[in-house]
């Protein structure tokens, strides 16, 4: 039994333009094949695999395929075309997906993926019409905290597969904090030997770390799905795990006690010590060499144990190091209290209605990533869920699905308008998480709402139609084995 045919606009995030043609249904049969320009063969194989899984038909790649994936020659740089945009035309005799880049074709495939009705095999109908689409913001991300609780490379890969369905294109990995250090640094091996093993993480329940090969493989896996890994080494605060491993990074040369609690703001690197900058440069150099993407995240938040003048001294020394190794610095918005290099990107996360430092950075030409905690922090408890649940925190309030949807990144902060917003990122801190099911339960369906905020034109967004599309997506998560929160206010299709 196959579910009813989808409507052309029944996708998340909602495309920029949808023009249905109910008379133009295309049916995937045993004779259907996929044709692609050679540079798009990987994306074509992905689509063919999805259609094979849905239909049971062979769906080969063929020069004569009735489903065509075409690169239209645009680069996205010199012709005004957005490289992530695409045009999808579904007619009775074929399907044509065009884009300036393979990434644009990949985004179009995610749309087709959602148009495939659920079922147990056989011919697959696709609704007719035309979609023309491109993202509102270039950066659409989510963050996974590996420091408070470590998640294995296999779990991170599964998470990547879940998030790309909503055209998320950046995965920020929070790799270090007071409770653990999660990436091997060859020049400072005790970081993971001491602070990555048993007993680390909140409650001592999250041991583990990534080797260089683990990290490189994750970066490559993400890149195949057009996701950029953004690694974070948090400093000058949130460094207790580093100081346990290397006492010479403390002011008195004495190792602090390992921490497995959830307190913040008590640790700091020593801004007046050259050993600090030797350590930081070694870490950034090795991390940059492992990371082909353009960004390194240097944290900078909640440095309450670092006096303001020391904070300025530290950031003034460290920010140029990121550029020295060919990367752009991202930092939590506290970073904007210092003079920033031209390419640095503050990431706004607090819940106050204004932030003069971020507005000043935007006025100076800096791009901003919007991550307000009361809208995008996936570790906040759900608004209508049992508040006694061990999952999630509530310091930024209860964050329901509609709260994650009903806001606008270009209207959140005075002085930070559309032209200053690089994009939107949700954040999932892992103090209360212990499994991938926990991660997915807190992520979905809120990430789908945030993805539409980041992709869809503001004028096209509306909560009621979105909530209906969201309810229709529930069976897809269930079919994929993805745990999600079934908000009682949403009509989840069975």
C-alpha cells in the first residue's frame, strides 16, 4: 500500500516558488532511468538510490534517462546565480532538475525525496509542476556538542543524514569544554589521553574522542552531502579539561580537578602567559590542516573568570592566528567586544532584545550568525512536553516548535538587518543527552522549523500551513527510524 501522492508544495523548507500542474504527474516505472551531466553523477546516483528504495525498480543511470540532472553552466560567482539554487520541472514524460552547481542539484534531490510518497514498492508518482528555489541565507547550520557527551563518528554520520533532508549545510562540532576534550592534537597528546577517556563528560557518562582519521573521514562524509564541518575549540574559558591534562596552562601550574558537573564560567587560560599562545597556535594549526572548510570557531563565550582586559588581550592575540592558517574566525557574540579582523563572524546566542557590540560589528561590515537561545537552542525543553523529563534545560525558557518558527533573523537585533545576516544556526548542547535517540528527539521537529526560517522567503512563511506540512512529515521520520517529539498541537499523519 502506497500513501497518496504528495502535492508539489508539501516539502520543508517551503521552496521560493511553487507552480503545480495536476495534469502533469510523472510516474517512476521499471523502465525509468536517471541521466546526469558527468560532474553530477554522484548526486544522480543518490537520487537513483532513493527511487530504487521506494519502488523496487532497478533505476539505472543512463544517457537516455527520463529523469535528467543538468548543470546549467552557472558558477554562482560570475553570473548572479545562487550556486545552491535549482529549478525542478516535473512533466508527464519526464523530470528535469537544473542547477548552477552539484550542490544546487543536491538541494533539488532533497525536494524530490520529500515528494516521493511512502509505500512498499511499485510505481512511484511524482506531482507535476515547476519549482524554482534558492536559499534566503547562505549559512544554515546546527551544532552538536561532543564535549559534554561524546557521540561516535557513526552517530554523527547518522545525524548528518537526518539534517541534510532540510537543506542544512553546516554542522558545527563543539569539540572541547570543561568536561572533555574530543579531538586528538598530536603536539599536545595528553588532551585526549587524560581528558577524552573514561569518566569524562557530564556525570562522567560521555567518554570518547576523535582521532585525526576519524575527524577527516567525518569531514569527507559531510562534504559528500554538501555539509561543511565547523570545528570549535572553546577559549579562553571552558578550558578545564585542557588544564587537567596540562597544568602549565594554569596560573599556578597546578592541575585543577576534573569536572563532570554543568557549571560554567570558572576556568580560563592565562592571557599573560606565552605558554597559552604556544598551545593555542599549535591547536589551531593542526585543526586548520585537518579542516578544508573556511571556518574555525574559537568560542569566546562565558569567560567570566577572564578579566575584561585579559579577554581583550587574549582575543587580540588569537584572532589573527585563525587568519594566519587560512581560515575565518567564528566566535560567540562576546567576541564582538574586541576589535575584529575584517572576516570574523560573531554568533549571537543570548536572549536579550539588543546587543550593541554585535550591532557595531554589523555596522563595520561583519556578517553575523543568528542563534538566539530562546528560538534556536535545541537543548531547551519543549513547551508542551512533560517538564519532569530528564532531557533538556530551561534557562532560556521552554521552546516549542512554533516558537522556533515564528521569528525572523533580520528583525531580531536592532542594527543587524538582512544584509548583515550570514545565516542561522541551531545549537544542541549535550549536558542531558546520552544517546542518538536523545539527540534526534530534541532536534526534530524543531530543526525543520528553523531550516524553513533560514531558507524560505519571509513573506512566504506561515505557521498554519507549515504545521500541516510538518505533520505530514512525521511518518517519514518514523519510517527512517528517527525519534522525534510528537507535539500534541500538531496533527501527525499516521
